[in-house]
């Protein structure tokens, strides 16, 4: 029975750059159709990419493309491993052109590169039309400017890109699972009505999309859930038969863990309704999925069921959310907690004195922050040692960059205008975006595959 092998080289933007090297080495020793995927796109990273493209039309693809692909591109071409990735972000065509430049620098000639576009709704809809679509997530748009609006493409356009013979496919906003399901549709020839097989392929993509989360990373809790050699964690590889049966394993000679527990954790990741997980290709039902260990670091997943896909597509709209100003300073040694608390109180009072109207959040990290609101009742920590190391953080969101900067500067001023022995100030003022999700008719989305030749 024909098998397709799909390895994952990244599960988010900035994931470990060299993780794909052992994956490619393992894939190279296998017979059959082999693919390497990189999943690096999130709603916020896409919005940032859109802003970069506005500043420079040749930019807007993943800033990490140059860090990932040169490590494996030549080996992939040499061994017939095809690459599918959403490093195209806001500019798949620009990414494809950059891949051709990288290929030439590596001595790779005649590379066939395809760019998949059509997810950018700003190219086909007006601002008013976008705002008029049904809102399903988020707080809405208000009068803030739309930075980006991208529909989630499915796997069929990815399969069409592979049908051109492309060795590298650069996409923008697709579903994460489409990076894997597209190759499976292309190789196995699954039609749109093969719903159970499309469901299994979606499960495959869902298990691979977060990189090493399914192969031991993000799983360890020392003493409760232990994983060997986490520093050398192996990224996952899926073996998928023509009937959709999936086996998850990992790169050879690596650390990590592929077990029933790691697979189930990833299977349930971001699943709202296990009987109705909506994608452009199929409505996935994992209610009867069976997960079983079939060997060392080998887990079989089968039994997914598919129902017809929804008539609309989800799209993410990103709007300008102003600025985030942050400042941090550390206090250590005897009586450090009291000094940190005093510094926090000074910042709060100063922000009021200089007329900051926005809510300024001030935390003493190590005693609060992750689960806290800014409620006064949680500002007095208990059962923490008075001597130790504590870090004070102040932050504000504002429509005005100057306000964000002033709050950050109040932390800087603690060097000489705050408690004794503050050190290690860091300041950040960054542009922010917020997101909302809408539904759009499929007729609004026009996928297009473009082959990009070497310059």
C-alpha cells in the first residue's frame, strides 16, 4: 500500500531552526512520496507581515525563511523531498522569489517553486464589505483601521500547487492542517467526497502542525511526565496510507517521546467541538478516533469521520490596536521584595501624577502576573521570601505612542528616583494589532497558483 511520509520542521514562527535537519535525514532514507512542512503562521504574525509588506512590497514573507530553508533545501532537492510551508505569509510571491535566490546561492539549479495566493481579502473586498460580514470571534472593529483580512484556504489549492510539479510551495493563510492534507490529496488522489479520508488527513495535519508538541516537547512536567533528552527533541514524521491510516513517529536518533499521551494531548489541542471541527475541506469528527501505540515512538491514529464542510470560510481581520509600552527593572538581595513593592507603588503614583488616563498595569513578577488581574486585592503577596530576586514590570496600551513611551520611561527613571539597587532595566514600545474572525462566502475567495522562475 502506498504511503506518504510528511515531516514537520517548525510549529511556530521562530521555532528551532535546525530541527528539520534530522527530519530530512530520516525522510531521505525512506521510499515513497516525502514532504517537509513548516507551519510558522499565526494571526498576529500575519498582521505584522502585512505591515512589513506595506513598507516594502518585496517583504511580508516570514522573516525566518532565510534561517530555515538554507539548512535543508539542497538535501531536500537531492533526495526528492518536497517542501510545503506557510512562510509566504502576506507575500507568497515574494517568498517564492527569495527561495529561488537562496537556491541559486546553494548551487541548486532548475528549482520549481510555486506560490499560492488568494487568501488576502483586501484584494477582493472593500473595507466596508469586510466590516459587514458576520462576526464570530473578537470584539469587533470599531473605527480602527483594518490592517489585514485573510481567509483560511483549504488543502485543495495546495494540492493544485503540487500538481504543477513544484518542489517548494509557498502559501499564505491556509488552515494549518492544509499543509499536510494538500500533499495527501495530491498523492492519494482523494476526491472532495472522500470525507472520512479527508478527515484522517486533517487529523494528520492537526497532529503535525505544532511541531514537537506531539513528539515530547511541551509535554514534560518533571516527576509526573518525563521526557528524555528534551534538548535534542525530535520533530514528528507522519506515515499516511491511502486509506488515511496515520502513524506518528519522530526523526531518528533524537530525543523526545511519541506516546499515546503525547498524541492525545495534541489531538485535543484547540478543538472546541470534537464532533464538529470545521475546516474548508471537511467537518472533522474525532469522537470515535482510536489512538494506540504500535511500537517504540510509533502511535497509530485511525477512526476519524468526516462530514461535509461548511458553506462559508473563516477569515481573520486584524485592526490597528495602538501601542504597548513596557518597562522592567529588577531588585535582588536582602529586603528585595519590599523594594520591588515600593518601586511598583512609585510607578503607579507617578503615572497618575503625569496624567496617564489609560489603565497602567504594574506587576511584581514572581509574586503575581500570570493569572492576576490588576485588582488591588492581589497586590499584596503573601508567603513570599523578603530576600530574593524580583522583577517589576509596568505596561500600558494606548492609541498614542507617546503615552506608551512615557509609562516605559517611568520605569527607567527608577534607576535614580526609586528604591535602592534597581538594575537591569529593559524598555519596549511596540505597535499592536487585535484580531476578530468573520465568515465570508467561498465565492469571495479566489485561490491562484503561480510558478516563480529563478531570476
